[in-house]
């Protein structure tokens, strides 16, 4: 990596890697909850292969048309991990003036 120092302490990172590939990965993470989790929460998402029902849960959680959602599954099936991931993803990719409230 190369750094360009401007005004003393301010440094800008010039990444010599393919920026378009990184942008592509971020766009995928923005659209796909499981991809976001694997990229930003690997300790939670890379423990084992993601089961097919997690993709169904992720689609339901990410559906902006649904205001309330009840997920009923046994203990240890990823409800908390997917919910945590969804909240983090919502904050990371929120439009600038969009207000989020979680309780």
C-alpha cells in the first residue's frame, strides 16, 4: 500500500488492488444478508456451511415490506446471529438522512 501524506497527519490510502472488485463485493453485501455476514462477521458465519433455511430467513428479515416478523425456530438455529447481522447491515448501508431505531 502506498500512502500520500497531506497536511501533515492526514493520510490517504491508495490501494493498488482492483477497486472495482472491492466495490462489487460491497454491492453484494448490501443486497445479501448472508454475504454481508460472511464478509463482516466471519466468526459467526464461517463456523459451518450456511444451511438453505438461513437464506429464507435472511430474505424474510431483509424484506422492507414486512414491518413485524416472528421467526420461530429451536435454540441454536441462528436467529440471534441473523438479526444482529441485519441490524449492523442496516446501519452500515443506511441512506444519509435515514433514522434507525431498534428496541
